[in-house]
C-alpha cells in the first residue's frame, strides 16, 4: 500500500519541527546551566529543601562500633595525640549519625599542648619568643574549650583511672565525685570499691564538668 505524498510531507514536517524544538530546549537548558541565573538557583535550592526531608533515614544499628585510630587515620591527620579540636569534630560527626552514646577510652588528664595559648606560653618560657595571636579568633586559642563544647552537645562519656597503690603519685581521689553503679546482686558495690582508691587520674575539670566519666 502506497502512503499518499501529502501524508508523507506532513509527517516529515512534524518530525523536523519536533527535532528543532528538542534542540532548542537542550540549548536553552545548557545556557541556563552555565549562566546560573539567581532566579533559577533559588528555585533549585527550594526544590532541594523540599525533597531533602523526604529522604528516608536508615535505621540505626544496635551493634557497638569501635572507632579505631588506625594507620590510615594517622597518615591523614598526623601522629597521636591529635589536637583536641579534631576529637571535637569527631564527636560532632558521630552525633550527626545519631549515635546512642560514645565512650572515650582516652585520658584527657593534661591540657592540650597544641593549643595556641599553651604554645605561646611554652615558647615564652623556653625560648623567650613571643607568638602573636592577635589575628587568631579567641575561640580557637584553647582546644580543650572546643572539646568541652562538643561534650555538651554529644552523648559522650569520658574515662578516668583509679589507683589503689598508696605510693602512686597522682591526684587524690576527689571526695565530690558522684559514683553511680549497676552492680549485679551479691557483688561489692562499685561506690564502696572506688571510694577506697587512694588516688585517681581524672580528665581536666573543664572536660569532666561537661560530661560523665566511666572507670577505665
């Protein structure tokens, strides 16, 4: 069966018009993508803000996870101990994952020597040199303060160590430490055991005042 020439011409014309329309649309979208007009950018962010809450969050795992400071971590961020602002950043990241709790198996018994304020004092004492920190924001001068702020906002638990040796040269066990235990029936209460300790290694006051601590 032969297709009439009029129908053939109409079909070819329609195909040509459709092709030109598609090419024009592609060129227009390409120009808008490259130019990024403010109106289009705002519309793009509005759509993003609308769709983001609809994204289903994965169910948190009930399995405990060990965050290991492995060789890859040390190669990327440097040798241990890290500046405590990195530990603070790690806590914020874990909090963003909605972790139930974070146990820090790390002793923070001494000030962070990498803090600019501490470094300035050390240079002045040891080398009679003056470190100018005028252009450094005050919030970045003490890394222990940064870690303390992160402890306020995350479900973290610090660690402390009790010594029962009378000759141990550490801080006396503070009488104001409130001990809470969950001992099994018939076991010696943890409060009575730890309060018999002669001394203890505790986190810095600025840290332990912002988070509970567990016996290591």
